[in-house]
């Protein structure tokens, strides 16, 4: 295998750290062009040294001195700030991991796509908030977009070699989060500590709360529609607490192809990193006999209204998904700060969608302005719920 040049946007986050682990395990196969973090200069410097990266960037400009001191004498070039993040994304690595979370990852992901190579997508906002903008950029540059989320990567693998016209529907699985069996009364009293106790996955705080509300699955429905060109009614969600089956594709001949694996993000990241080849990992091997059983059930959209809200936003089109995403980020932050209750997260998002209605989101400028307005509106709604 020829040496592949790699950039990791968000290397100090959960997905980024897993990507770095895989790169370290196969040093002869990859050359690291750039690593981008936010404020964790110490970890970023450590990663840059062991991977012999050419460039290390902190998005926060106040970290420049610390990062520069940590990399003194290493030969790694240092830069900080938003412009430096975009520079790193534009350096033309053959493969870029887009793992900067939130709307902050949108512009760097677009910049990487515009370079015309392969973008491994772990940033939901690129397709949820700016789907039309992102897909146009990918098509114009002739870039390749590879899904890294375990569910979308599962569908990507299940569809390999099958004609798209033969596809009836796909199924995305959800663990159900910590409140899968909780009553509405229990969810009403839920604290951030309770919501952050995910039964299967180890993730950052934002995505863990999204898993608890099922907003993550709603965002994934929108993302899947754009990744695979599907209508909302072709995308089903099933709660699967074992998190072993990550996705299924149903075909017109009655066949169902599923991708299974241990709940370890190194598996889908490795698939995207080596695609179309395969990369050996140290992820746990699946033992179905030990698992014993695989359970599936439809989600309860009364206790978990996030799925309904996401589907309504997808069907409304335009900037509705942008509004949904921005409002959810603010509501999750308000919950983690104990300013609103757990069930208020979906209530705030619903109220913002109703107030703002459908608006266009056809350019990056429109997406950013709509996101700003949605966040402002969500802040007002969260304050009203806290009163």
C-alpha cells in the first residue's frame, strides 16, 4: 500500500484520538500533514510529536504560546486561530478526518472537500446544517465523502456493490441511551450526571446527551437522507441496546444486509481510513455466542420526540435542519448547565422550529446566519423554560 497523506481535524476529540491511535499502529502506511485541535495544546503537541506531523494547529489563538513551547525543537510547524484551521484543511492531504464537532467544523470540512480528495465525515453538521452547500462542494471538486458515524458507515458497507435502484430502505440502530426504559417521570427528574451515563458508548458530553434524547438519531436520519439520496420514509430507526448491528439495508429481492461489529469507533474509522482496502485494528472481535441475543424495538416517539422533530425538519427542507441543529446545541448546553430540565431540550427545539419556520440555507453565509438566529432564539426559549 502506498503511503497516504492524512490530516486530522479535531485530533484531540474522541473520534480524533481514535484516529490517532490507528495512525500510530500503522506508521509505515500514513504520513501526517496536519493535526488540528481546539484548546488542548498539551495533547495536540504530544500527538504531533509521535506522529511527526508537519503542522499542528490550535483553533483557539490564545493557546499559541503554550503550543509553540510544547513543540519547541520538534520541527513541527505551529499555528493558531480560525485562519490557521482553514489553512490546515486546505493543505491537500489525500485523506482528511473531519471530526471538529458542532458548527465550528463546517467551514474546515468544506475547505477539505474543496481540495478534491477524500473526506472522512464525523461532523454531522456538515450535512445536517449545510447539506446542499456541502454536497455541491463535494460534487464540484470531485471529492470522495466517506461516512465515519458507525451507523452510516454500516450502511455504506452494506450497500457496497449493490445497485441503488434495488434498495427499499435502510435501518439505523440506536442503543436507546440511559433512559431507554425510564418513565417520563424519571426523565423529567433526570440530571446531567444521569444523562451522561451511556450504557454502551464512550463519547463527548454533547453527543452523549444527544444519544439520551435520541436527537443523535434524528440528526443521523437527516444525514442519511443526504448521504444516500433517500426519502424520510426509506429510513427506519430501531432501538438495539446491544449496539452490535449498526445498520441494515433492505433490498427489493427480500435480502437484508447488515453490518455487525463491537461498539468501537476504531472499526468504522479504520474502514474509512483504508477504503477501499481494509486496515487491521485491535478492536474487540465480535463473539455472537457470548452476546447471546440481539434485541430490536421501535423507538417511543412520545417519550423521545426528537426523532419526530428531525423528520419534520427533513421534510420541511430548506433551513429547517439548520435551525433544528443550532437550537439543539443551545438546549443541550443549557441542560448541562442545569438551566433547563432534560425534557425541556426537545421542547426548546420544537418551540424554535415553530417560531422561525422554513427559511433558505443555500449558501454558507445563509447557513451561518440561520444558525446564529436559531441559537439566539433557543437561548430565549431556554430562559423562558427556566423561569
